[in-house]
C-alpha cells in the first residue's frame, strides 16, 4: 500500500472512530431525555387513572365498565412505573442498555425528535465514547479486510 493510500486509510479510520465515539457518547444523554418523557407519560397516566377512579372522566360508564377502565389504566400506570424504575435505578453506566430493554418506540421516537446532543463530560459518557470509537474502528477494519486480501504483493524476481 502506497503512502497516499495509507494516509487515506488513516483518515478513514479516524473518521469512523470519531463518528462512532460521538454517536455512542450520546447514549447517556438520550437516556435522560427518554426518562423525562417517560416520566411525563407516567404522570399523565396516574392523573388519568385518578380522574377515572373518582368518576370525573368517562362519567357515562356503568360500575362494571368503570372497573374495567380503572383496571386498564392501572395496568398502564404499572407498566410505565416498572420501566421508569428499571431505567432510573440502574447504574448510570448501564442505563442506556436498560432503556433499550424497556423502551417504547413511540416514546423513544418523540424523545429523539426533541433530543439535543450533549457534550460528554461524565464518566458514563466517556466510557460510551470510548466504546463507540472501538466499535467503529473494528467495523472499519472489517469493511476494509476484503480489499487487503486482494492486494497481496506479488514476489519480485531477484
């Protein structure tokens, strides 16, 4: 591989590493944005449950229908609470992974639409930055490996 090719290889490697690091460094900040949105859904679900239980909402329901509605709303509150607690009580380094296990796509999509990238300065963000760099570099090496196999040097007659 010539000098220029090595320089482009180094540039490609650096760009992939930087992109992976920058991308993955946002995992803790996005997790916090998701938790804020999830908390809002949880608060609203609790409010709705309370109003249905007191008969302030869905006033036309009979006793049996009201009990069914309360049970459904209580189930939703429980689901949201379980997800919120699982994510918020996880160690900061694991919160993005726990969020991926408990995330609801509509909440995550809305969080993403309003997400502003953060500057990573805390330990979890720095760890995810490093992991993103390593993963992106490994991916880059895997992508260029087939080309390296085909560029074997032919022996020169001596």
